[in-house]
C-alpha cells in the first residue's frame, strides 16, 4: 500500500502548500483583513467569557440602562449586562457555525465523493437527491424543520447542517470526477483496493483543500442562518446567540425606545464575521486555483484592492451550463 | 427550442413537486404527540377529541399498515392491512392536494388556501417592487464596474457589495426602521403594517399613497440586499463577455468603446445574469420573511412566523408547499429561458 500512498502529495509537498497558502493570504490585503477579524473574534469566543464572568441571571442591575463605563452596551429588559451577553453570544454563534458546517461538510463531502467516484446509477440518484434539497428554499425549509424539531441548540445545528450540505456535495462531486481519472487512482484500483478505500485514501486527501475552502463559506452561511432563525424565534432558547439578542431587542421595542446599543453590536458582529469568512474563502480559491493568481498579477491594477477572485468565485458563471444560484442560497436569509 | 429538452425539464419539475409534497407530508407527521392535544383546551372530553380527530382525518392510519398509537408514536400494524391500503392519511392528503385542498387552518377557522391568499398580495407587491428596483440598479452598477474593471468605481462597488452581502437583511431593516421610522432618527416614513391602522381612505388614490409610503422602507431593505448580488453577477458576466472573441472582432471593426459595450457586450452579458436572477427567487422569498417581520408587513413571511408561533401546522405545511412550488417553477422558467437564449444547452 505504501507504493500507492506515495502517489498522493507527500508531506514535504504539503508543507510547501501551507507556506504557499500563507504567502497568498499575506500578499492579499483583503484576506489578511479577514484573518485579523476572525482571529479577534475567535479570541473573544475562547477567552472572553472567562474575563467577563457569567451572564447575570439574578438581574442585579437596573433594566434598560444606557451604555456607560459600567455597562458598555447598557442592560436589557431583565437587567442583563449586554456587553457580557454579547461576549457569550460570540462563543455560541461561532460554535453553532463551526459545528453545523463540520456536520454539513461530512454529509456533503460523503455524498459528493460517492456520487463522483462511483458514477453511473449511483451518481444519478445521489445527485437527484442533492438537487432536490438544493432547490428547496433554504430559510423556509430551515424554519419548518426547526418548528417541527423544537428549539434547542442541537436542533438548530442539525437543521443548519441538513439545509447547507447540497452546495458542498455538488462542488466536491465535480472535483472528484476529475480526480477519478488520475493515474494514482487507476494504480490503486489495479492493486485491488476497494472503492471505499480508494475514496478514503486517494480521493478524500485530494479534495480536502476544496472541502476546507468550502467550509469557510459554509460557516459564514451557518452563522447567517442561525442569526436569522434565532431572530425569527425558532433558535435555541437555552443559550444566547447574536440572533437571540436581536430577537429580544426587537420584541422589547428597542427600536422605538432608542436603545441602539442593544441591537447594533450583535448585527455588526455578524457582518464582520461573515465578511471575514467570505474574504478568507476568496483567498482559499486563489490558493486552490493558481490561474486566479496569475490573472491577478497580470491585471493592470497596481496597489488597488482587487477582489476579482472574490467576485469570480462567489459568482462564477460556468457557460454553457445554467449558472447556479449557489452564492445566493448560501446566505439563506 | 427542442421539445425533448423542454419535456425533460418539465418532467423533472413535476417529479420535484411530487417529492416536495411527500416530504411535506412526512415532515409534519414526524411531529411528536397527538396534534389534537395542542388544538383543544385541556378539559375537553375524550369524545370531543375523537370527534375532532375524525373531522381532521387523523383517525386513519398514516400510511398503509402504519398507525399512530395512543401514546403518539408511529407503529407498524399489519392487521389493518387490506383496508389501510386505500384508506390512509397519505393517499387522502395527496388526493386533496390534487384538488388544491390544503385543509383548514387551526388558528383561523378558514381553509388554508384562503388564509395564504389573504397574505399573498402584500408579498408579491413587496418582492416585486424590490426585485424591479434591484434589477435595474444592480445591472447598471454591474455594467459600469465590469466595463471599467479595476477602476475606483469597480473596487468601490465590489467592496460595497461584499459588505452588503454579509448584512442580515432583517437587521438592515431594523437599522432603517430606527433611522427613518422612529423619532430617534428622523421619523420620515411609517414602518409598520401596510396601511395606517384606523385610517379611512377617502379615495383609492389616498389609499395607494398610504401603501406606497409604507412600502418604501421594507422594499428598500430588500432591494439593497438584492442589488449587491445582482451587481456582482452582472459584473463578472461583463468581465467574461469582454474577453470573448466577438468583442475583439467588434473592436477590430473600428467600433467605438461605447458601441462595443452597448451592442455586443451588454446583450450577451445580460443573458446569464437574467437566468441567475430567476434562480435566486427562493432566496428573495427567504429574505422577505425577516424583512416582513421587522416591518410587520402583512405578507406570507409574517404569516409563516405567526403559523410557527401558533403551531398552526396546516398553514405552515401549505406555505412550505406553495413557496417551494414557486421556487421550482421559477427554476424551470430559468432553465427554459436559458435554453431559449443559449442554443448550446438545448441538447
């Protein structure tokens, strides 16, 4: 089996790839910005709750306070400190995004690789199944599922995973189709390896980069969806996310009360995080598709911010097949 | 257009619609517990419960040989077999669907179709307005950005679109509401409902002026979200088109830049854009839900949220079915449009 494995990129090649990736990110102001924003939020999510302490459930504070040094974002109707609540919500929102997209990645990659590698009737049925879920309006399906399953953190994660995987499956499938024709897969097949083994040992490592790149976009989508679901009142009731803060502020009339510090910070946080993931996703595309890099260097655009890669990858139009609504679906809300 | 292509696409759409109906049926049968319990107050007698069950058809087996036991769980019971092959909830509900009978709403004692119909036009008005505005503005921005690629306008519009793309539409709606519909900002416009409550309109004109004033904020919110996507699609389509050979040929013929863009690039770049936009219909309806909720716009989005809170599952089921069907039909139209505009895909 060692003879087969060496055909896949070796460790040295992989280290080189990591270095290359970092070079692309460093060389692109926009993706660097994405990395900086994301790092900040991850730090807040991991360390923040230890620094600010638990959300005060005893409501020791006065309700509906305006922002002050003691309460940076003021307090909500039951007297919870909104700064503390937002810090905790950062953890929950990122966690939901991460876990849900990991789940959806596993489903999407599994189905995509199987369809692409097995081909024939398997491919036809699996893709019919995928396309079926793909056409369903994401947010409406998620709302109905969440309403049926009931509001809890686990259920919201499941709902997001179920609605988010089809886009991934389609991308991974088309990549698998090209890898299937490569020499090292033929060689593995000749040594008598089973389909399952080839998919795991030969195909998966080679689509893994694409899976990762897709995850960045899926996380953004998942955070978006969680925020919308929570705002619409079917999100988890056992923990605070940005969406739930927005829901409570809206229900309590923060808009007419003029409590801007209640609903502005969580929204800004969503925008920043989703934007960061989009920018990083664009960089990933560049890493995976060196043609974009060359085109960019060739483009007469010295110094100015160029997100051609971002625009192109978000909304690639593959003629002559009908262009997809993937980029829109990803938002879901 | 080749009739084989057309038939294949239409057949696929019909199959998808059927699959949606089946999914819809099972999704709501998965609900734990007896729906009758959540419909009636606690202190009603068993007979009353049974009567309601019969009326709603819930006393039938769910599926051939599958019944709901008294505890609410689904169990397999073969003793019902010869009878349950024909008399079961699945066949009944599929049959009802064929005659567009979506059942009765739990919370309003009206047929589901009527309830949905009451909320249909506000959504059509909102989504239609936003879509038209976003189409015009988005495409114009996309043309300019794609034509002058790398210019200040280009990078400005791309960056703006990317940021706008990351904004949850309902939150954008909250900001606009705060800024333009409350005294905290400048209270320019009404931000709630579709008409001023309690106001008696003397003539249709006054009524429409009132509606349009209420429409401005939610439609702007939705349109802003759509403009970002449309501009990005149109831009990348423009960039691709300008690279094509016929554009080079047109330039070589000695046409001016403006002529090349107007006569050759724009018509060809519009082609994929229009289809992509038709494909985004599901997204538009999804986005409208949050926006309607913020502005209490009395459309299907608000109805969806109300149905979820009231546990009005027949309405929710009907909404899911109708919205999904709209999306499937929009996709079919997009497919056909594309096949019509681009002969290469017709095989």
